[in-house]
């Protein structure tokens, strides 16, 4: 399969703390890939470097084999890489639909801004935004202020916000964090549906049941470097991963799986 997104030897330090220490990962086109590891292992820092929110000290980031290292976030977004954040980032004083239209405009960035607001273009973008709000299940909140949404609804808005620009790959930072099981199942179904249509995902998540049930390939970070990578069944039975990163609960799951 074609590698869509990859990093090669990425390093990032904050003073004397080495957050990334030669992180090398790859995400194949059309897959749902997972990125896991203990707190402080560098997962979110790697997301930030890939999407331009932080600069790499060394190493390279490639998208479709083109180096995009240290691109500005808006340029990364326009290139086709969308992301969500561990703590949702929306415009709380704008309505839900206005949040969506800002994302669409950020993707297009036409030379003649006024042309973007022409009747036909505006109608198209608004219809597309409403379709995505319906897809994630919050179309009924289109005209309310985004700041009035519940935490789970904000997660759904952020996902729709990213999708409105139709990125080639979506980076999700803890999509299941802090939400109830019903919403986790809803998010899982949306990701699977998008993936079946060809959308590529890279997911950082601490919920191991979510990751193991959804991702086809999982990479494990420790101290800013990848120490294991493979399908869930392999990761579950990798002794280094079980002992150092995933804990006893997953080890018991692996034993149960082997027994069955």
C-alpha cells in the first residue's frame, strides 16, 4: 500500500527534556492507524510537529513523499492534513454553522475572497457543511453558539469542522477521551464509515479497547521514539509493550485471546 504520511527521525526538545527522540512512523493510505504510549511519550508533540504547531529540531515530515517539515499550520491544513485536539478548539462565540464555514474558507483561500461569498458558492459550502453536521449528528444545533454545546457535541463539531475541508488524512487526538460509551460508539461508527469511503486516519488514544477494535496498525511510542509497530494482535502479544506501556488489563485480554 502507498504510504501517505510519514516521519523520519523527528526530534524535538524543550530545554533539557527530549520530547521526541528520532520518532519514525508511517501511515498507509486508506487505513486507520493508532499511536499509543504512556503519558509523556511524545504522541501529541508528534501531532504538533506534523501539523506545524511546533517546529522539529531535526528530522523530516513527508506527505505524499513531499517534505512538509515545519510548514505553518494553515499550509499543512490546505495541503490535506486535518486534525482535532485533545482539548477541543472551536470558536465558541460563533454559531456551529459559522465554525464550519470558517473551515471551508481556510481550505479554499481563493485569491478573490468576494467570489467565495457569491450566491452559488455560498449555497454550496453551506449545504456541504450542513451535510457534515448531519453526518456527525448535530445538525439540529447549526444555529446555536458553539460555546453552548456539551463537551461531546464539541468533539463532534470539531470532527465535522475538520471534514469540511475534505482532508486526505485526519489526525485525531484522543477522540474517545472524556465522552460516554454511547458517543464513543457513535464516533467509532463515523470513523469506520469514512474509512470505508477511503479516508485515512491516525489516532492518538488512551482507550485501548477503542484503539484495538478500530485500528489496523498500531505504533507504540516510548520516550519520543517508536519501539513497536504492527497489527493489534501483534501489539497485544509484544512483551515489551505489555510490560512497559499497556498494563496488566491488556495482558489479561491477550491471554484470553490466546486461550480462545
